[in-house]
C-alpha cells in the first residue's frame, strides 16, 4: 500500500521529477499514514512486525525514529518485544538475543523505553536487572510476558508488573485505577470448568494452529458461555477417516482457499449430516455443505464449486457476479460487515423466522464480517429447500445466501460469514454458544 502510494505520486509528478528513494520518499509516506490515523486521538499504537535487522523493516524503523525527533520524546514511547529463550535442561534463561536485538535498534537510533520479554517461564528479578543494565532501561521497565494456558491471563500479568502505570506516567496522562474484574472473572471461570466437549476441527492448515487463532478463541468463548471446556481435536482434511469422528461431540469445518483437502472436508460433513452430529461450516465450510448435499441428497454427483472445477455442470457454488471480471486477486474480495436477514423459526439469521438461525439470534437483521469471493448459486435454492436444506439467512440487497441449515437435523448450520471475528470472551458469538451447547446435549444423550 505504501509503495503503491509512492509510485502513484511519482507518476503524478508530486516529486517534481526527483529520484524516488526509500529515504525520504518511502519513510515520509509511512510517517504521513501514521499521522493521518493519529489525528484527534489521545494515543496511537503502531506495531512494526518482523525482526530488527531485517531489510523489510528498516524503512519503518527509520520512519519512527524520525517521528520521535519531530514529535518529541515526551510524545513518543518505544516498546520492544523480544524473545528470551529458556534452556529447560539447564533451567537457564538466555538474555544475549535480547541484548543483541537492542544493540541493533540503538545502532539505527532507537532506544527502547520498555522491553517486553516473551519466554516460556517468568523472568526472575536478577534476569530483569541484567537485561535492564545491558539494554539501558530501568529495571521496572523490563516486563516478563511468559507462557500461560489462557491468553486472558495476560492483562492481569501485565497489570501486576505496572505496565499500565509506566506508559501513563511516560505520557504524563491522568491516572485512573483500571477495573480488571471482568478479566479476573473470565480466568476464574476458565480454571473452574469441570465438564467438557470434544470438537473435531477438520482443516487444511492444522500444522500452524495460529491460522485458526480467532476460531480457537471463539470456541473457548462458546465453552465459557456453557461452563464447558472445549477439547479441540485437530484432523487433517487430507487424511481424515470416519473412525476419527466416531467419538466427537461436534464437527467444525473452517474456511480456507484452494482445492487441497476439500474431499476430506466433504467426507466429514457427510458423516456429521448422516449421523446427526452437531456440525458447523464456516465460509468454505458452508460452501462444501452445499456441495455434499447436492451430491448425496439431490443426486448431482458431479456438483462442485467453480473454484475447484470451473467446468462443473452443477456449480452449486459459483463466483459472485460482481467478481467475474476482476483480474487482480489482492483486495478484491467481498470484505467487511454486511447485513443478513433471518427467516423466523429457523436455527439461524434475515434470518428466516421459524428457523434455527432465528432461534439462535432472536432477531431478524444481523451484521457479520465476510471474506470471500464465491457464493451459493441461487439457481439451486429451490431444490435445496424442497429437500430440507433451508437458506435461513439472506443478504437482502442482492439475495445472497448467508446461512444454510438442515431442517431435520439437531444442528447442521453453515454460514458464509466469519462469526469468530465478532466473538468476545465476555460475550460469545451466538452461533458458537449454540454449537457448543448442542454438542454437549449430544454428548449427554450418547452417554
């Protein structure tokens, strides 16, 4: 985005024919964007990813160095997040990587004010003092961010080390005592959970669990809402077998892109549908619910999505009409919040009434976040609904199907949007809360 903006300005003659360089043109653009979003704000948090010394991050580091010079030290604060390895065999924490990282930063003109140290174990005071001395910061400004079983403990850990006070005092802001009772309550509830449910997550990126971070947390939120621990069983969609699903209380098929692993997801969906197991499909998961139903219930054995088979004679999932002439892939998907109308008496959303969606949301019009290019093909909607697969949630402006649910199933719901993006620890998304609730009911019925 930044480089594109610089190139556009050069083409328009904004630089009066001068040679475009990283410094000052790229760094000026970075500063301009930071200052633009900072307008009328008390505090702006700017995160620069990567590793100090990487060539990709150098223009950004140079830009914030210049910003401190321009805005004044009293108006800027540098927080450096660093890794402190723990040698478990020796029981030793190694501070050298942190020292070298700070040395690199200081070489380019940035002195960290606070150092947050990620590590497997809590840093003892002597290690903090050592880092403080060699990195030229106050000992109290070295913060230990050690591994915890629930991320909701982190605000409490940081508060215990006075990180909030250090930042407020640095900016000379009015201090107020923060109320962390909600976080304390969440942690207390998580640590007191007794019963549990087993949820199979059939995905293609399971080797890197962070690819599903929002999903993981949303499932935990659903568990908190129902006073249940959620045991997540990760199944590779390329190798999943029916025996892997036999003892599951619920099946979740998350989003994704590309053809790899889709037949395994379809196999899992078929098992969930035919065995009356609570099953939740999100984005691609909903689309594959439609493909599986078309193949095995409607009899369209060659049904598919045009994403995977452009020449399929039964494209139950097709590229959206306004996407067909778009050649550039980046930044062209249907993104952001869109309204959905739910049918009454459905399990979902405008949402149809008398559907599960309506039962869950208890309202007709909802707003959810999207990230997709393909959509349910409305040419097949009548066939689906005649056979009990209801389009219970619709985007009213274009009649796009947002929620599908199986009428005579205990809980078989697919949504085109990403409900995990709107779930919170204090208020689980209604679909996740309902999914976990029904998974537990199913578990109790089997036991």
